C-alpha cells in the first residue's frame, strides 16, 4: 500500500513536471516566432537644420521620436499634414506611431528645405529572418491548446487515481 501510493506520487510529480515543461517550451516557441511581437522605437535628431537620419525604415506599429537639438525652433509635419508636431523648442520631442506601411515624407514647416522620410515596411528594414518552418499563428495556438489539454487531462486522471486508491 505504502509503496504503491509513493509510486503514484512520484508518477504524479513527474507528469506534472513534464506537462509544465512542455507548456513552457510551447509558449516560448510561440513567443519567439510571433512576428512583430514587440514594437520598436526609433530616434531622429534635429540638428544643424537637418533631420538625422533623414531616412529611416521601420516596421508597422513602431514609433519615431524626433528631438530638437538646435537652438532654433523646428517642427515635424507629414507631407499630407495628417500628422506632425507643433513648434518644438530646443530639447523638445515629438513622437508618432506609424501603423500602416508606406513611405511617409515630412518636413519642417518653418524651414521647408528640411525634409525626411519614414519608410514603413512589413519587415521593418531588417533582412527576413530564416523564419523556421513558418508555422502560422493559428497552428501555434492549436499546438499550445493541445499541450495544455493533454497536461490538464493527465493531471486530472492521475489525481482521481490517487484519490480512489486512498479511499
Ligand atoms: Cu525647422
């Protein structure tokens, strides 16, 4: 009796551990493989009457922060005027999030010769990673769900066995 109960306890413990590890691995894989999981922030400095860099490539959802490092007041205004800052004195910043892909040219409203462009591309300008097997997110969700269900069922079955043995 004692040995069998201990035996069950060991089996229960190892199964729980295995299930937990499997779940952890599945979630880790899913997180590393989910593209664009983290939005990046980019900095553009305004100095010597120029945007630096005056051309950047980012991914959708990324933000760009312009900082006026000149003693002169500048602005950042999109060419279509749908986005942009007000007057920026020295040290002031303006941040804009770009959610759609495209080329967004902009300039300084006070000094129109100051121009720049933000390229928003799906790969954010980084060379496409050799994205292993290319599992779709729905497939990943299915795998995670399956692992979770198997783990839960195993735990419940073993728990019940343990209780019935006890009784
Ligand atoms: Cu300016």
